[in-house]
DNA sequence: TTGTATGCGTTATCAG
DNA sequence: CTGATAACGCATACAA
């Protein structure tokens, strides 16, 4: 591989001139600029970015910490993040933690050892996260819940959930089952609070047995739905905390001959692509995943570059999308 | 940020000793090892990996070039790749090209400028790809088709497709529509060849009107299905070249009152998670995405480190999974 | 405008 | 076993 001195020698100038020709061409005479240009072409010189980054003590790279990249919501987010990163001259280092703290720490270490300049955090488990994250490393929390600290991009999970449940109530549903994420998942907590608020405002008592626990996978949604079906008083609607679990639930309901939405309404959360195309298309909450990815990147770069943040937290709007999986409670019209 | 000399000063040793204490502790006396250990802890020293990489002229990073990370097959592959990379001390740089050649080139440049050591290529468009890829940069083609050059991990698209179509034929189907990817997509070409072979061996003439073109999205599958339904002689089965398009197709078929599989059979390709949970679960080909991701990483590291490759190409087995979306041709039993 | 000299943090070499 | 030194490739302060 040729370096800047090879080019300089060939062009008959100093290495400094070659460097300037590339970074500050206005400071170099036209004549030498041409010489340098030719020499660069002749040897096929490519500046060594690693050396340059090293000199600037900057990696121009960010880590994105994600529990599972195969989750469609996350992959959409990351796609937008990467897009923005590329625009800004940054590289995205993929950190799929699978929820394992050691892996998270491994990636935090990458920042501490200067292989990346900051972290975008999609990990919702804020307790662990905040324990592991040293306060001095640039970090944006992009899966924020109500009680995150530091720069954050988030949605209002609570009021979104409330909107969904309000809608179900308006359709006459009084017994609404919940398929939750893991109980200590911040999203699950916020969304459950929305559910409770909606119930309270409608004067419906909260029944904790109606809340089943899943882990955001289709399989867990299926299992949770089985439990809900076997209850003494079977709910007439299911509020699932994400689309995957709702899809899993719908499959088993249909297998059992329960019609959707005639016998039971089902709602999701996220609006992943499959929700629109699933056989009974899913009523759900759409999150602005791409907008969130872009904003997270913008925000992180601001933090990295030491620019002041005009806002510490951005709460983005969600959209409630009504499709075929919801209808009037049985017996209502 | 503290550096190696700060530690050395504090420990009362030379920088070289600190370096050795970290990299070759067996070459350092126990006494000084302890001193160094304490000093490191005291100042919270983290070795600057960028400086170390710079010195070794290695990035310990690889680029993964993918047309669309939100595609579940790709994200599974990448998850496994990242897993293996982490095991081997490498970082994965995410390169979502969205099929745009300029973006691909941008990432190739990252390797040329020493920000990464090599590339795993998931881009199936081998023509463009090979035009852009300089011969001297380590690269593994992981979405290989029959005519890729260089190190490759792939499946036998042709024979997998043939298996599917053979099965449909065995069910009595004689008029089998195809939802293809873009006509010049290597996967689409290989799979279409499999389709043709199966037909030929069964003595069924190939009808080119039965081949509709999609772009591997659900939406395009839906549109293609509409075309197939409107044909003079409507096919009794649809061979879709991926699951997404099959899911899109199934939705519109059901909307039109066409029963699956009684009136029409549908098959997919990839076996993404949703195929199992979609309302009529999908008969499809399962690709070993995770195995492919791991092997691609192993292979790339071998190339990077200059180890000889025992095999230039690995063809991994696929599995044919029969679910509910296929059945006997109408009129057959 | 241009060239020279220096340093970024690390590690291998070599002499002690 | 240890320390001083040079080198990796680049960009800047400074001198000319």
C-alpha cells in the first residue's frame, strides 16, 4: 500500500503539500495541485483513514446496541440510523447484545478504547443499562421509556397504549386481556400503565389475572393467548404489547375456531410490515422507527462533537392504525 | 484520557514494560506486573485500540454489505455473522446498500482506506458487484449463485426450487405460476432454472407468461398474484421466490375468495419466522441463514489472515418444509 | 505558498 | 527482565 510520502516523492513535493492538497486544496498552488493529483492517480493512493482518525483521536464510528437485530422494528430503526450515519461520514458498528450484559459491556469497551465515539442504545432494560454505562461516554437512548436519563428519543408508550385500550372500550369491550412483555421491561411497564389508566377512566376495575407475560416473540404470544382463552371468563379482546405476539396469538385463536374480530378483537404495537399483510390485518400503533433512527444519530453526533443539545428528550408522535382485527364486543353492535 | 506513559510514570516503569505487561505478561517480573496492574486500576487506563490497530495496520473490522437489513433472512444471517465476529475479536460495520451502487462503493472504499479488513457480500447482483470489487480486497460472497467467483457460501438455489416444483407437480398441479424476483437477479435466475428443469422432467411445457416479476417485497407479491389470477387459464399453484412475496400473494388471494390450498397452492422460499405463523402457514424452503453467517465470517477471516482456503465454495443444504399452503390440485384427490 | 519538524499511542527491536 | 528508541501515516504549527 502506498502512503502519503510515496505520493509526495513522485509528485516532487513534500508530504505536507500532499496532505494539504487533499484537505485544504485552497492552500495549494494550482500547479502543485495538479502534480499531486496525477501522482495520486498513478500510484492509486488512498489516504489511510485509520491513521487520520488516530491523529484526530476520533473514530468517526458509533456503536448501535440492539437486543435483537432480527426484530423488524429495530432493523428499520437501524437502517435509518445507518443512512444518516453515512451522510455524516460516520460508520455504524453493529452491537447485537441478545440481551446479554457481557456483550453490552464488550461494546461499551469498544468506545472506551477509542474504536467508536459513542453509542446509540436501543436496549430497553434501563436498569442494567444505566448500571453499565459510564457517565462520560456519549450515549443516546433511543428506546426510551419515561424514566430514562440522559439524551433520549422516545415515544409516549403510555398514552399510545391508552389510545388503543380506549378504542377497545369504545367498542364495548370490558374484559380486555393483556399480552405483556417481560414484567420488568420498561416498555411493558409504560404500556401497562396506559392500559390501567384507560380502564380506570372508564370505571372498569383492573384484574391482574388478565395480564399474561410474553417476551415479545410470536411463540410467547401464542402461549399467552392460550392462557387467556382458558380463563374462567374469557376476555373479548386482547391488547398485545407488540405485533409479533399478536400474530402468534391470532394464529392459535384461529386454530381454536375463535373468529377475529367477531369473537375476539386483537391489537398489536409497532406496526411491522407483516401486520398489514397478515391474514386478519392487525390494528396497531405505528412508531416512527425511521424518524427515530435519524434523530438518534443527529443527537449522538451533537453529543460527540460537544454541541449543546437544544432538548434533552424528544417524544415523537405515534399513529393509531385501525385494521381488521378489532370489532365490537360480542353481543354489541 | 490517560495513555500508556501515564501508567508507566505512575508505576515507576517504562512504557514498554506496561505494554508487555498487557500483551506478554510472561515476560515481565511479578513485582512489576503488580505495580502496573495497580497503576492501571488507579488511573482507569484503557489501551487505545485505534493506536494499536494503526500500528498493526489492521482494523479488526469487517464490512457486511447487505441490500436491506430489514429483510428477515438477511438480519438472521447478520446476527450470526456478528456473533462469530465478536468471538474472533472483530467488529462488524453495517453497510446497508439498498441496492445503490454508490453506497456499495462507499463501503468498499472503507476497506481500501483501512477502516476495515474485508467484506462479506450479501448482494446477489453479481454483475455489478464484481465490477465494483477490486480484486485485491478480501471478500467473501455469501449470497452466492452458481456463477459467483471467489470464496463463496451458498445454497443450491436451482435444486431447492426444483424440489418445490416437483412436489407441486406430484400433487397434480400442471399449471404453476411463478412470482420471480427481478429478472436479472441471480437468485431468481437460478430458481427459475430449477422450475424449468422440474417442468421439463415432468413433460410439462414451459409457459413464459406464467412467470411474473416481483422485487421480493410483499407488495410486489400481491401485485404479481393479481396478474396470475387474471390470466385466461388461472394457475392452480404459485411458486413464489421468497416468503414475503408469497405472503403478499396469499393476502390478495384470500381477499378474492380464493381458498388456500383448496383452490390454489402457494409456496415460498427462505422460511422466515412469519411463514410459520401466517394464517395459512407457508410451505417453503428453509435456508441455514445462521450457519451461513458463521461460515462467511470464518472464511473471511481466513482470507484476511492469509490462510489457505481448503475449499473455495461451500454449498449448504436446504430443507423443504411442507405446511398448510399446499394441497392437491383442484379436481385431484 | 511551501517544507521541516513534531507528535498522536502503541509495540517491536535492540542494547543493556 | 528492562528501558530507550524508532516506526506506523497523517496533519499541523512554525519557519522560511
